[in-house]
C-alpha cells in the first residue's frame, strides 16, 4: 500500500539520506520518494509494520504531521529552506512570496496568516533568520566576499545585510568571523 508521510523536523539533505539508509534496510518498506518533509513509501498493509515505521521516524528525530494546517506550516518551512539554502541566487530572480505560494499552490496571504498562528512568528522573520544563517554558513566557508553574499541573498547592499545581521544576531559580521562556532544556530532551533 503506497502512503505519503508528512514529517516534521526534516530540513536538510542529510535528513533525506538518513531516512533512505534507515528505511532501505527494512524489507517490508519500499521507498518511492523521499524529499524534504515527505516520504512516499510502499509498506505492508500490516499495523505492526506501520508501528515499526513510526518508531523509525521518531528514532531519526522526525515526527509525523497529521493536521492539515500543520502540514501547510511544515511545507512552508521546507519551501523557505529550499529557497534560501539550496537555490543559489534564485532568491533574486523570484520573490519569496511568489516562490512559496507557487510551491504550496496556495495564496501567500493564507500561508503567512497560518504560519503566524501556528509558529507565533511571521513568515518574513523566519525567512530573515534563514538568510542570516545562510550568510553565516557562507562567511565560514570563506568562498565569498560579504558583497557577494549580500548579492546572493538578495540584499540591496552590504550595509543592509550588515544591519540585518546585527539586528538579528546582536553581533557584527566582524565579531562573528572571530568566533563563528559560538554564534551558529541549527535550522531545527530556528523553527521549533
């Protein structure tokens, strides 16, 4: 029986790989597709197999999302993460709101309102937090100048990035560079 499982806390390619490794060793489960926050699986029509699967999800740190509003919020988080962390300057080519609305096939206003209701923060603040974490990642890599980072994250200037960085983290980019490990935040901590 093919089923779609929506999963909370699944926000990186490493999560996808972990789930693929864990599930591929189970002969009662056939993987059709695993993507951020979603697993499409063919499992035995047996409650015991389903219980084992749910335990595997939990052991990997993922929770099953059943409520339709929660599914929208999780998909919104995943779309924002895809846009900021994996799109490489798509952010400059398409507005955040358009991307997320298109990805979820829902009006942005509905998504934003539901996101605020469920998470107690605005979608805009969440996206800014993601952009700052991506900036931190890029700063640590030493592959890009601050000017290039500002451009790639769709900031109009280095000054604007620097101001938002300071406002969000409480430190300057220069201070961050001196001790980056002290100021990094896991994506999971931004969204729970």
